[in-house]
C-alpha cells in the first residue's frame, strides 16, 4: 500500500472519528471544535486526492473547503453558542448511549449499501467511500434527534460535510464552479439559520424547537 | 528451565517491583502539578512494607471470598504479566498468551474483588461491587471488540504474534483501524484501572467511590496485596496498550543487548503513559456515575468502527 493511500485512509478515519465525537459530546462548543477538525480532514482528503490524481484545481477547492468548513462555519456556530450560556447543552431526544449504538448500526449499514459502488473501482478512494456515506447518515441522525436549533445546525453541517466527502471520494470532486456555489449556499444557510435562532430566542426565550409545534395568535 | 520461561518470570517480577514505583511517580507528578511537595516516588512501596508488618485482621462473618480475593488479584495480574510481550515477544506461555485469555484473567481479578466486597455484607462493599460490575459489563465488550480489530490484521489472537506482525509492518500502526482501536482501548484502560474520569483513585468520599468502596474492610497484609494488585493491574494494562499500539523496542531476539533495550523501552513507555494520565487527571473532573455508560458506549462504538475500518479500509 502506497503512502498516499495510507494518508487517505488516515484522513478518512479522522473524518469519521470527528462525526462520532460530535454525536458523543453534549457541549455544543466541543462539537464545533470537532466540526473544525472534520473540515480540516475533508480539506486533507481533497489535497491527497489532488496530489494522487494530478488535479491542480483540487488544491484550490481544498483551500476553499478548509477555510470555510474548518474555520468560518465552526466559528460562526461557536459565536452563536457563546452569545447565550443556556444553549450550550445539545438536549438530545434519545440518550447519548442509544444514539452511539444507532451510529454503529448506521456505519455498518453504510458499508453494506456502498459495497456495489466499491466493487466498481478498486482504488483507495472508492474503498473509503462508505466513510462519507456513514457521515451523511450520522449527520441525519444528529439532525433529527436534537432539540436545540444550534445543534441542528451542527447536524446539517455534518450532513453536508458527508455529501462533499462522497463527491470527493467517488468522482474527485464536482466541478470548481459547482463546488463554490454549494459552499456559498452553505455559508448563507448557516448565516440565515443563525439569525433565525437568534430571533427565536428573542421571541420565545429559548431555541428548543419542540416548543414550536403549535401556532399561536 | 528454558529461556522463554525465565523471560516470562522476569516480566512478572519486573511488573511486581515496578508497579508501586509507577504509581508513586504518577502521584508525585500530580502533587507537583497541583503545587504540593508530594510524598516521593517510593511512598507506595513504603506503604506496602508497613502494611505487610501488621497483624492480619478479618471482619466477623467473612468467608473464603474475602480471604482469597487479594491473593487472586495479584496472582491473576502476575500471570497476565507473564503472557503479554512486555519486554520480549519470546515469552514462555506459547499459545496460551492469548488476548482473550489475558482479558479474562484481568476480569477474574475484578470479579474476585467484587465478590469480596459483597462478602463483607456492608452497604458500601455491596454498592462498590455493583458499580464495578456495571462498569466492567460495559467495558468488556469494548475491550474485546477493540482487540478483534487488531487480531483481524494479524490473523491471530495470540499476543506475541500480533506484536511481531505490528513490528514487521511499522506503517500499519498509523492506519485508521488502529487509531480508533487505540482511543477505544485507552478509554477502557482508564475505566478498568479506576482512574479519572470514571473513578477517582484519590478520594474516599462514600458517594462517589467505586474501587475504594469494595476494599473498605481490608487492612494489614491484605490491604497491601490489594494495593499491590491495583498497581500491577495499571502497569499491565498500560504495558498491554503500549505493546499493541507502540511496540517499538520490544525484543524479538533473545540476546542481552536487545533484552536490556526491551526493559528500558517498557519502563520508558509505561512511565510516559502514566505521566500523561496523571497530568490529564489534574485537569479532569470525575464523570457522574450515570454518564459513565455513555463514555463506555462511545468507546464500544469506536471499537466497532475500528473493526469495520480494519476490514473495509485497509
């Protein structure tokens, strides 16, 4: 196995570890730290693929992805958390132990459903593809099992990191223009969600989405 | 006696003599970091020597479980120390040096101690035993699964075989499967040796203690054996961890130069890991007991991921 393949495996492992750690920690500030680590791992995956397949434009994409996902987005979420101390805990709907076991099942599911894709091509990138799928599923789990608006943003970012990783690993990334379009969309979505969460707090005094089931006049 | 058997005995003796020193060094480091003078590295040995001179005392109504638990603890850990390739891969147990057997031996020591805690019939003993069993029941699947991730790569659960294979492929150590297994096993080692954040080794506060609650009724030579057993357990588990994830320096040949290097590497790695734990404990608070299952479930998940990664990724 070449050094490139080893590095790619390592980056993919770190990517998955960060997703698990986000599920594990209750403190949203700790989750943002792991989100930053995951963004860095994603950028590393892009750089390694760029070096491996001689795609210089992947370096540009990697720089953009690294800046946005490892620095800007985690910092935005962190600032939103620090604005209000009560929102630090992520208040999961199912307890953390059960969601960790669910994540184990999801990872196995991702490996099983990705088998036909892996068999198409015997490269290291293709073999790491299930990691991206697993992170998509874990992101979805975080998104549906957390009550607070901010931890749902974390889940949304996790989901999107997973999708981007799948794109990198399966097809060495989408075209540059599309990648930047998606990144810009993501930035806007997080900014809008932040404003929305801040408004919710101002109006309802909390960002627990369970309290917003009914309409009032 | 053949050379491998002598080597195994030497390993057990090294662990027996070195374990209290390791605990002493960890306490000293923690004391210094907290701004205290500390009692010195040899204090655990002085404690053990003092306790051994005292008259044995047994509470009324206790039976064999209470009597034999300290001995069984030291004996099990000693046998585990002969099986794990701490200083050399040519240990005397051959096929018996199996990872699953080592895990079973270490669990047997814990189970014996829990029985002793129940045997005293006091509230604290029972409470400590029940807590310890809860933790062990959650830690055991994690440790075995993490071990399977490593065994799958070496095609064997034989410890010397795993370590020899890892020494042969240095780059394999940085694979994602190994890293995940290392984190999982690290958490389990903290839980099994009763360190922070699972149990606080320095406290005797009734509501929070786990290990200390079980051994509350022991005194004199029995307490000395308990302390010695706990220190040996820590040394053996740290040695197992370093042998699996950082096997550099473990002798594969039987000549004196390699063996001396093996002893030095074992002492250095164990001391380094112990210092890391001690320094980390200064900054960590004990986890609420009801949060411990969460920690161990996370460790189990990482172990499962390690197994999947070692099958699919590399």
